[in-house]
């Protein structure tokens, strides 16, 4: 085998490796995981603006979202923007804002796991003070952790399951904050 033939063989092996790697990346990106950058402070202190995370796009193909999950979804009325919020209400739940607190199914939601007790949940355009709504089938009520600075279901209403891109799974930037993203464990209401 000549030197030229050896170089061509090496080049073709390299090209094959690149093509296979790109194919795997595309399949993973389209069907399994997707990177997202946090923009804004609506989920502060859970996430800060500029952080990067991976979204698990397979999770909700095999199971339903749960209250407490942090999800990425298509922003209402936008074709190219995604939001990240926490699910606080699932289909069939009744939601109410009363005196700065969020009530789910008549019980005050215990959010001390991720919210400072001084944070008030105020009513907005969709969910008015004292008004009770029921989350429709295949829809979810979401809220940002930084309630005074979050556009969420209190403002734009529930989001359909079809608009959910996936569950926030892994924060990978900045390195000091790297780790899996834990949802809330709603079990004990106040």
C-alpha cells in the first residue's frame, strides 16, 4: 500500500467517524436531550441568568409531568422562545391565590423547600385574587420561583402538555453549580 493510499484510508476513517458522531448528536438532540440557557431571573434563586442546562426530552414520553417538576416549554405566543418554570398544578387540581399564598385543592402549598418565606405569590391577569381555576386535562399550571419577576400561569394561563419540551435534568454551567436538577417534593402542605 502506498503512502497516498494510506492517507486516503486515514482520511476516510476520520470522515466516517465525524459522520457517525454527527448522526448520533442529531438523534440525541432531536429525540433525547437538548441544551438550554437560562435567560432572566424568573427562576432565581434556583437558576440564575446565564446558566446552562440539559433538558430530558424523553421523560414525558413515558410518564406524565408531576407537581414540583421543573420543565422547559414553548413560551405562549412565541415560536422561538422557551420558558423554564416549576409545575405547581396538574390536571384536575384547583388553584387559587389568596393573601400572597398559592392554594392547591384548598390547601396552602408548602413551598419552603425552594421559596423564601418572604416571597409573596400575587394574582395576575389570568388568575385573579381569590379566584379558583381548575387545571384542564393535558394541561399544567406553572410558576417561576421568583414570583414578583415571573411571567407564568398566573399571567398567561395553563400550558398544554404538547408545549412541554422536557424536564430540566442537568445543570452543566457554571462548573461550581454543576449537578442534577431536583424538583420539589410536594407532600406536606401547610
